[in-house]
């Protein structure tokens, strides 16, 4: 049994996947297997219709699968925004058809959520190795000016031709690569959470993401050049991440500190000067640099000798913590509401902190070596992002260094998930870490 077959045994939503050159021609056979006797409708945009939509339609016609006229978004400003959900919902509501999303993040998320609202399953034919959200539950959609994640199942079936993905615009694979390299520090975060008793590692979810991950990341320059074999490996790594999230009903296997930077910038509607939103992968890539830097900082500290009594004495009560959060997020009501809720979810009292730090101290001699083996050195992460064509400095996604420092100060409160930043915070080392990164001679020195 191969890795995909093992994954499909545990996934809650996706029941079939094929990946390989020429597999778009198998779309109809998958549809007939998953949705026997039902009618299909292709959802695409003008670009994805040309690169894959026509081939999907041909597959349906050759197999005599009943189908509605394809629905093709032709708005040049198409993105995952609520008005496009409403457009698609209005169209699909008039027919009893199963959608086949042909595209990447935008088309998949719009189709995923709209199908869910209508009480239907759907299929997806991916056209780019751009993110791990293809096979993950949930859809990221902007509503009322705020990017939100709406709960909805992953596709029932998925088809990916790496030849098509390798020919996609280079920034899409770069974004996918940045999203995948994030699983390296996210794994280290999970190790830390497991060690302190915050969240145990699920071996199946861990293996789906981590086994083969280094190989999927091994040739960033080849991915950038459109190499089909390496694009297929990248695609499989991303798809396995989505399957892991399905299998354990959590994004924990694929998300740690680095994603908290992305979540924060999502709330701030981070965009380029032309108004185009920065891709999820590009935001996560910069977050990966920050998380890796924080992990390397922790590895440089003598945690076996930490003064636990001192850390416990300095630990704030919840009312004191709440006041701190209100100060940190002054003037940012959205961040404040989130910070209060999320921090409460992982807050422990003084006795709880003592137990966490005692567990960390006992585990550290062995744990630090495992973390060293897990992470990629910061200099290599920089180089990998550069080679694949992804941003490797915060300014490249329109985040100046002062803003990067400010974002860093938000991270301990942004999510209830326990990560390496929570270790830094609990040890009272946030100021030292911030100075190391943003002070004189730091990686992101703020002049």
C-alpha cells in the first residue's frame, strides 16, 4: 500500500486522488466512481479553462457523463471574495449538479464553500502546486473586508497533473514551496508542544507530513524552472499535508508559529501597492524565517539550567495577562478580541506553568537534538526561498522591519496553538529574542 492509499484510509472527506502526467483524462472515470449517475458542472476561470478545463470537458464527453454548461469566471479581479461565492451559489442553486473545480486556491475555495452551503460534495482538478489547502477542510474567503476561514469539507475526489502545474505561473509554485517548507519548523513546534504536555504528536498525522518532506523540498531551483518531476514531488507533499489535517481534524501537522504571522497579516489585509493580496504561501514563508530564527535562538539557550522558580514568580495571573493583551493590541479591536480569546485557550496558572517547564527541562537534552535534526538552518531557508522565487525578506511582501518587529510582539497572543514562541514567552525571553532579531546587528535590524 502506497502513501496515498494509506492516507485515504484515514481521510474524512477525500475518497480518491490521482496524481501524474496525463491524469486529467481520468477525471470522468473518477466522477463516475464517486458520483454514479449524477450530473457534473465544471467551475473555472478564463485561464484554468484553457489549461485544463477543456480537457476535463473532453473527458466527460468521451465517457458520456451528463454535464451542464461550464461556469467560467471572467472577472479579471477574481479572488476568494464573498461576492463571487454569491455568484456561484446563484448559478448552482438552479441545477442539481456536482461541481468540478478546475483551478488552484481561489477556484477551489469558492467551489468548496459554495458546494458545502448547497449540501453537495465536489471534485477538484488542481492546476498549480500553490498551497496545501486543496485537500484540507475549510475555505479562506474575504467577507466584509476581512479574510476568514469558513468550515467546509475538502474535495471528495482530487486530480493533479504535474505537467500542467509545472507550466503554471512561477509565483504559484513558489508560494506552494513556501507553504511546504513551513512544515519543517511547524514540526519542531509540535515536538515542543508534545514535550510540555500541551498537544501530543499524532504519529499518523506526523508521518503523512514529515515522511518524504525533505525530498519534496530538495530542488527549489528545479521547481522554479518548471521541472515536472520535482513539481510532482512538491504537489504530493502539499496534498499529504491536507490529508494529515483531515485525518486528525486539526491543522496542527501543517501549521505552527509561521502561520501565526500569516494570520496576523490576514487580519491587516496585507497587500501590494497595486491592491493585490499577498499570497498565503508568501506570508507563511516570511513567517518560516521568523520561526526558524526563534528556534535557533532557543537552541542557543541553556534550558537545562533554567530557574523555574524565577519564571513561575514572574508569571502573570489571568487578569494581569488580560491587561497586558489590552496594552499590546491598543487601537486594534479585531486583534484584541482574538488575542483575548486565543491566549485564554492556552493560558495556564502558576502551577500549570511549573509543570510545563519541568517537563521541558527534563526533556531538553534529548529534545534539543531532535529539533536540531528537524529544522533547516536559517541561512538555508533563505537560500531555498530565493531559489524557488519566493520572498525572502519581509520588505518583499510590503512589511517593513518596524512592522515585522511589531508583528513579532503580537505572536504570543495570536493563537491558542502552543508553539516555540510560547516557550520563549514562558521563559521570559521575548525581549532578548526581539533584540537579537531587530536590534543592532540583528537579522532584521530596525535602524
